[in-house]
C-alpha cells in the first residue's frame, strides 16, 4: 500500500466516523440518563420528539380542541399557542431538564411533562395529556414517573406553579399529596403563550418525597 492509498483510507474512516456521529447524535447527546420507568409507555424525549410535544401542549391548553379535556386554559387565555418549536427544543437541550413522554400502542405521543432539577428539588411543568385521552390514568402514570425520576436523581421534593383559578386541577394535585406552599406570583404575559382574559396568579404546590 502506497502513501496515497493510506491517505484515502484515513479520509474514508474520518467520513464514516462523522456520519456515525451524525446519526447517533440524539442517543449520545440527548439521552444521557439510563432510567427505566415502571410504566413501559413512558420514556425520556429527545429533539426528534419536539414537534409532537409542541402540538400536544397546544392542543391540551389552548383553543377549541383543548375544551374536549378538563385541563384546558382556553377560558382564561386566548389564542391557540401554548408554546412553539424553539421553546421546546431549548428546554430539551437545557442542562438538568428532561421531557417525559407517554406513547400509546400506536407509538403516538399522547402525554408529556417537563422536569427540571433545581438544587435538590424537581420543578414540574408543561404537564399535559391529549384531550381525547384524558380520564384514562395517563396523567397519574406520568406524575408517578416524575416521582421515580426525582428519586433517581436523589431529589427530596417536586414543586410546580398552577394558575390559582384552576380549582379542579389543584384539587387533583391535592389528592395526590401536593400541598399549597402559600407562595403566589403574578402570571406575566410573555408574548408567546397567549393573551390573558383577566389578571392571573400562580400558586406554588409542592410534594415531599422523603
């Protein structure tokens, strides 16, 4: 083998390695956690799931479609947009942040929740189940998986912000042993998530895991 052939082989090896890294980037970069949930339909999302998550969140929180479910905010916030592609991609890439997704038997994503590690606690947000799939215990299974994830990271509590007027949803969390911390913060419009029909306030709920 002469020097020219050796150089060509090196180039081909480098190209093959770059192609391998490209096709495996979501596994290598976006799936660092090796946690197995008790519910087999639940897994950790990657960037390939961002559009499906966006569509799910918008359908569950905004517009006429969301009114088929009991977790809608359409009576409080106008518009059809809860989030956008850029926001979901940024949240998935964010350090200490994961989306759990629930897939049905057809492999469609019908539930999700975002979990972010803040010190020794997990902040839970963007919790949704498809309006046509609610009242099937999918939300309960996702909430349990969130606790499994928190314990996997050795966190001692999960907390969240809920619009204080959503009394039915708050009652559901209270039945699952979340407590009202007494903390209240103003819900400020951000130009993406919709126009508020009235002044809104967040209340903070928290559940101890110890």
